[in-house]
C-alpha cells in the first residue's frame, strides 16, 4: 500500500513502491521464491485507504501488507487489517499512538514521533543557539502531536517557545511571518504538507527574515520543500552509506533511471514481510497466520538502513532513530 | 704406528658421529617437503587459471545479461508508445502488428495495466506497481551474475597469490638444501652447527608455511 499515481505529473510519488519492488525481486532472486505484489495506490486519503484495505483483506492470496505510508491512513485501515488477520509493516507512519496497542498487527521499521520530537528539540537546543523558538503546527494530529513533543523538549532545556497554528493546505503565512519577531531565531515546522512549509519559508525570505528553519520528516522531499540552509528531520538514512545499500542503490538506478535514496525503509519493510512469510511457509505456502505469528520475532541483522531490524513488544523497531539533514545546493547533507 | 691417509676418511663427514644421519634426515625431509610444495603450487596455479577462465566467461555473460535487460526495457517502452499512438489513432492493423512485435512479458505487463481501474493504474505499464513487469527481475539477475563473476575473479586472484607464497617456501627449502649440504663439507664444528641451525629453521618455516598455505 503506497502511492504510485499522482494527479501532479511533476511529482514522483512512486519512490516507496519502487523501493519495495526492488526489495521484492531481490528477495525472490536470493531465496528462489515467487512472491508477488498486489499494489494499492494510497497516500494520505483515508477514504481511498479504506477501499483499498477492504480489497486487500478480501484477497486470500495477500498474506502481508507493506504500508500504509501515513499515520492517518494507518489509523483508518488498521482495524480492517486486524479483523482480517493481516499484519502490516509501515515504512513511514510515525505517529506514536499507532503502537499504543489499539492496532494489533501494526508494525513499523522506522522510529516514531516520540523519538522525533525530542530529537528535533534537542538538536535545536544544542546546535542552533536558540533565543526563542516558534513552533508552527497545522490541524492534523501528526503535526499537533509532534509540535507538542518539540515544545516540551525545548521547555525542558530552558528554551523559550512560542506556538502558532495554521490550516493544513492553506497556511496563513502572513501570520507566521508576523509572529517571527527579533527574539525568534528558530522556526520549527512539523507540518504534514511539505508545500505548506515551503510557502512559509518563501514568505519569511520575502519579508527579509532569516531564522533557522527545521522541518519534520513529512517534509523530507526536495521536490516539495527545498529551502536552502533549512534542516529536515528524517528516519531514512542515506542508503548509499552502507555497502549493501550502495549495491541496492545502483540496482535501483539501473531499473528506474533516477535515484531516490530516502525511500529505502519501504524496501526494508518489504524484506521484513517477505522474511516472515518465508520463515513461516508450510508446504510451500505462506499464510496470514504464519506471517502474523512470525513477524514479532523477526530479526534482520543487516539492512540497507544501516541498522538491524527487530521489533519491541509494541511492534516498534528497536533502536529506531531520526537523522537531521541540511539542505544545500538542492541536496541533503547529514548533520546529525 | 702411523695411520695413513685413507680415501674413506677423506670422504667422511667431519664432526659428531650423529651428524651424517641427522643431515641425511634433514636433507631428505627438505626434498620431500619441496616436492609436496611444488605439487601444491601446481594445484593452486591450476585453480587460478580455471577461475580466471570461468570469470572471463562469467563477465561476458553478465555483460550480455545487462545489455539484454537494457535493450528489453528500451524496446518495451518504444513499442508501447508506438502501440498506444496507433491505438489512439484508430489504426487497428498497425496496433495489431506492433502488439505482435512485443515480447510476451511486455504484453502481459500492458494487459495488466489496461485492466486496472483508473484510480489504481500506474502512469505506465512499466512501473514498479505492475506485478507483471519483469524488467526489474532481469536487472536483479544481471547484478547477481556480476557479483558471482567478481567473486570467481577474486578467487582466481587469491589462488594466484597462494601459489606465489608457496613458491617462496620452495626458495626457503632450497636454502635448507644448500646449508645442509655445506654442513656436510665444512670441517669447523661450530660452523657446522650454525649451518645445521639454519637448515632446521628453514625446514621448520617451510613446513609451517605449507600447513598454513595449504
């Protein structure tokens, strides 16, 4: 379950699907298996997610799900998958409450926002020499929860915090610009839509204001948010930094022409589901029950993310982390 | 009574009475170890040559696989564009002709794509979301073939290094044979013992090296 179709033809939504596909074909080649995919085109639309989840749940050939890509969809479709006995491993849904136990079969291979919030807050406090930090959130639950976590961390570190809320999709950029006074030298943008963050960054620049900007993981997309010198938090490391990852990256580029190193968690999520399916195979067939039984104890010692994959009792990845990159000259540079 | 010169005494090994036996044993051991070492050199050299040949063929096959994969990807896209244009233009004959020129996997990929509802249809049949699109798998296989070829090539290199190292041991054994022979001829006892020491050391090093480099 990942996006692969965009009404905006300039945007490539298919990065997660591409990475998942590379992982699938690689796994089949390495293990002599014949797993295949049943694609479901879903990004942030909960209605669409429910429709696709219902289709997948009714298809008895589907033994596991890679996805959903977003927290809001995970919350909507989780009960459908749970009722169907399907386990679902997300490469990018980071809302902390997804692993509070209400979604029985939800797993994720990336750290959640309870890690991201403090990570961003601590980075601001220790590296950006903040006077006062303006934390901008929109009205989506992802943004609200993350902004609260960032603000809490900053206050604990003795940093003054100011808050402002905007509407997702149509942020009041003037209000944000006005809120950035001389005492504010850092603006945190844990927003759901990267384009909203770009509008705010552009407006600040146009107004001659130059605070340090730090964005959250949903804005990790240079095509949508590319404010020079801004920082962006992400759970996805540069996969080319590992030997295995560099090899897979070359394969990705060979197949798809372009290269997107930060979609690798989707490949790891696919590898996780496939490994559980293979390990639980009986008489040459994998089953939903087998995958669900096997996933909690799965251990991948080496992955292209540079960390081993295993799950804690809440189905969160063990030792998940967030990294901070800086945007310079249309590229990301690892800072922390 | 004088003890005149005797040809036996003139040819006898000077030194302790056990020296001739020890020298014989040492020189014999050196000769045997040298023979075994030479055999192992030949074995490793043979393996190396075989592996180089295999890796050359493997690299050729890899290049072919990779080229086939690239050609297939280019061809399927070109034919699809031409087919789509012919179909949109209502040219049924050309559409059918082009369809016939496509590979079976490309036809399957396009058929799957056509059958998808618009909301779930990728922008192109040759898309990761299409389970019938087989080009990624051929790219994976080309890459794996390349990795195997590289591994065989690396093994060939290792075998060659192994044979060179064993040849060094043969040089050590040659030294042992020389010093052992000299020990038999020299009259000075302390020099004999030094040469004996060198002989024994060279043989030990060679045997140890042979065990390690086997």
